[in-house]
C-alpha cells in the first residue's frame, strides 16, 4: 500500500536538498550544488510512488529552496521593526510555501501522468521548466530565483542570448535529470546513474564552451557618451527623515558636480529610484537648479501625483526644465501597492514603499524614452528588471537599458546581488548594455553580454563615470522570446514521458 506522505526523515532530506539547491543563486553561485541537489530530488520524486507522496517531496524541497533563496523578503519588515517586525517570519514562511507549490504541482503531475521509476523523475524535471516560466506570469509574476539563474555568473549564462532565462532553467533541469535517463534497474542501484551523469557533465561543458566562445568575440566600440551614476547610500530607515533626506540630497548634488582632471564632463548624470524627497509637481525651479549644479542633464527617479493617485516615476531635469516622464507599471504587490488598495486604505493598510498615500498607481506599460543628446533608452524601475517579457524589441528596440533602483529594501546578504544578477541577464537576453543606479548599491555598468564593467558595492557613497558600452545586434532571444526554449522543453517532456519504466 502506497503511503500518502513520505516519512519525516525523507522530508528532511528533501528540505536539505532544496536548501542546497538554493546555494547556486547569488551571492553564493555554487551552481554545481544546485545540479547535484536537484538530481537527488528527481531521484526522490522518481521513486515516490503516488501523486500525493511526490507532491510532498516537491513541496518540502521547494520550501527549503525558497526559504534560503528569498530570505531577503524579511528585510522590509525591519525598516520599522517596532511596527512590522512581527510580520517577518510569517512573510518568509508564506513566501517560501507559495514558491514550494510551484515545485509540488509538477511533482504531483509527474506521478499522475507518467508513474513509475525513473520516468516519474524525468517528467518532473521537464515540468519544472514550465513551472519556472509560469512563475513569471501568474499572480502578476515573480520570476525570482529561477533554477536557471544559477548560470548567470558563468559562461553558460550566455545561452540566454538564444534561449533566455527559461533556456537556462532547461539546462539546469536537463543536467539534473540525465542521471535517470539511462538508469537500469531499481532505484537502489546508484551506479546506474553514471552514464547519464557523464552525459550531464558533457551538456554543461558544451554550454560552457559555447558561452566562452561568445564572450571571446569582440564587442562593438563604446559610444562617445560619458555617463555618471551617483549612489548616495540612502539607507531606507533614514531615507524620508527630514534631516537625513537633506543630507542625502546634498550628497547627490556634490557627487554630481565633481569634475575630474583629465576626464570629460558627463553628458548625463543618473540618480537612483525615488532620489528626492519632493513630488515632481512640487519641484518648482529644481529641474534647472539641479541640472545647473551638476553641469549636465540629470535623469532621476521621483514620485509624482495626479489628484489622489501617486506614481513611482523617472524623468530628466535639464536647463530646459522637466523632460518626458515614465511611470513604473509593474508594481511590487504589498510593497508598492496593496491588492484591493482602495478597500484596504479604509483600514489604514498601505504599501511599504510609497512615501505618500496608500500605494502607487501603475503606469501604462513599457516604453522607450528619447532624451536630448542621448540615444533611445528603456527605463526599468527596480523590480521591473526581473521580467524579461517587459523588454522592448523589434523596430522600437532601444540603444540601452537604464535601471534605477532602491535595493535598500533588500538588505545586504542576498537580495541586492540576486537583483543585480537578474539585471545582467536582461543585458544578455537583449544584447543591450545596461546602466544601474542604486540608492545603497549595487550600482553598475553592464555591457551587452552581461559582463560587469564597473560596480559600486553595497553601503558605499560614490559615483561611477563610464562610457556607454556599445549594443550588439538583436539576439535570437529578442526575436523569438521564450518559444524556442519552451518548445525544446516540450520535446524533452514528451521523450521523458515515453521512456519505459525499468525494474530491477
């Protein structure tokens, strides 16, 4: 008789495997632990028997994975710990449990669609690729800590130029599942994994070699434009304090105005998300004053209002006044807006990040901005950079990407580094350089292959002066998006489902 729930010892092993798998994410970048741990999980699910037991295995592993990979989720609750601190453990548990469902459902489906060892584990691996893709869309999407993100800092990450982040997830799950593909005998014969394990190593080596070949190709020349990224180190707990907000504003001005002998003056200065403590419509002559002090146009994140609605926006200040305005459209649930916000507002429940009102309203969508003296750019405000589907491609493709962000919300351990890694992935996918200005770090210049040209780390006050890197031609991914990766995953899934189960 099949057990509906595995033993506590088996679930503890699943939890440990999931936690080890998370160590492939930034800042640890131990990708080989992710592959090994997920291979162990595929074996566990392959031998689980019924759907409920398989789902328990998937859920326990997912719980460990997301609890570590997204442990930064507790940080916003400690900005005002006397008010929100008690919520932190609940936020972590429910975030991890919600993510774990995206592992439990593929495990359950694998047992229902292709029961038996080892086919059940193979089908689980294929379904996990679709689960990663679905996480980018369902409930407004959260494609954070995808299984493929472990490759971003390796040459194999260049595969994303062709197959995107979902292609990288496919590489991870392929390497994890191949030890089962040629298994002969029952699940208690670990030597049977050797042929598939060797093939998995070859698959990783092939992706690695292809990535190194791409990295060895010359990049287009840098543009003649010189840009300055300014990082004021505005910690979130002090950001809106009346005294400290003036200190941070003065830092922004002073860093913007510095002139280095032998270096050209910047063509534009870039400030981070919500850089100033006043609303756009309250700026008066601030646009001309700030641009005059900096000696160049200043692109900055700023909040603005329309009646009782508030927006998280980006604009440019110059001697001509206020330039075009971009409003962030993909907002963080509960961070920048509260679902059913108008109702929640009656009870005083508001989003964390909004300085005014009870949360932000969404802008119309992705757009390309053209500012005087600069090539067309696509602005990405903070969280928007984790969504590849928001990149503008085709005839309207920009010349570069600009992310302004406030990673002070994410703490210091893992969140800012994971956010930076995903921004780098957008550069790989699109073939466009990306510049990133952060309040507390990490500010960065990223070339069109996702490589870091310059960084300014966490909790530092400073600036980066750099030429705008050149753009590559449109990548295969920018033409075809995720469809080739999903098609390959579907083929692999069909092959796995047709594999005959083997008995000892």
